[in-house]
C-alpha cells in the first residue's frame, strides 16, 4: 500500500484545477495543466500540491497513486462519488493536436472547502487556467480560492485555451485576479481578436495586457522561436533551443513551473526567462 506524502505547512506552489488522463493512441499518461505545473515545480525543488478532484473509480485511484509516487501530497485532492475521473483523448495531427475532453468530469465540480482555502492563504504561488472554468461550479471555486491568497502570493494565470471551453468573461475575470500571465503565440492571436487588437505584435499585445490588467509580468511562449517576457520595467526575449521533439504535450507547463521557481527566488527577468 502506497503512503501519502505529508503536505508541508507552507506550500511553494499549488496547481489549482484539472487533473486527468491524457489518452494517446498507444498509451495513457497523467495530465492536466495545473497538475503538470505542480509536478514540474516539485522536480525543481519546490514544495507543491495539486488542488483538484477525481472520481471514486479505478482511474482516480491510479492518479492518486501516481501523485504519491512523485512525492506529491494528495491532501488537496477531493473525491467525487457522482462524477468520473477526467480523461482527454489526444490526437497528434500534422498541423497540431486535437483534444477531446470527457464532459462532467470530477474536476468540473471543484469545491472551495476550508482545507483548500487554508492552503491558499499560505501558498507562495498558485497556478490556474481556463479549462477547469468550463463549469460554473468549478469556475466559482477557482475564483474564490485565488482571491483567498495573500497579497504576496504569485497568482499565475496560464491561459491554456482548449476550444470550445472558453469565454471572454471567464478570461477577463482571470486576468483581473492574476499577477502573472503566461500564454502562447496562438493564444495571443485569439485574445488579440477577442479584445479588438488584431494588428498588434505579440510584444505590443503583452505590454497592453500587462498595463490594462495591472499585471507584474506577462510571458509569451513562441515555440521554436523562444519566448518573451514583459514587466513594468523591461522587455526580454530569448531564442528557442533546438531539440528532438517527441511530442509537445505538457511542454508549456514545464515552462510555467520554471518561471514560478525563478520568480519566487527573485531572479532577474532575463535569467528567469532562460530557465523557463
């Protein structure tokens, strides 16, 4: 029997939102952006946990066992007797990846209970996204939890759009809650169209986003072209690193974890971007 790792009294990072199984044609892997961020943060030496919800089913048991094996506490993982553990079918395509999410999954019914709110109040960083907000119940819980964090907590909104599960009002509310925003170049195009700023460059849009929503930092990942970061005092760009690509699922979450680690340690922006 696997034993749950005890949860530190003060967590460096909480991944808030979905956990699920990424189902590929030939295998399944634990996934969900907030869970991935917590996992990578733990690998980088931070104390981390996932605030999420799984079903009372074999898929949920397997996810709990995975978290325990990685040294991640499951004390913030809620159990749901009425809704099954989430899954997504991942189909690699020539022009990208198609995701098909099981609806009415356990993570669609997150609850901001006392355990979660207490953990949020002492966390140094919380990372949340858009997908887990597709159900109003989870959306309200996420907003309540992020609002409960301290004034020094890094509120990291990883936009992570998965059509058709996003609406402008969810995104705007999340931008209002956040202190740091991370998005990719495709998402820049979607949001620029949404906010009637289609003709702006990614740098100009990142600057506009930061100023409009009073953010401390906006980061844009550009795939093979690297990444950029915009703060109140500087704009940094870093080139991509040539690698052999197996698949890109979860790559952005590793970037987010690296960004959080470097920001918690107050690294200069250029070094922070390079680590991420």
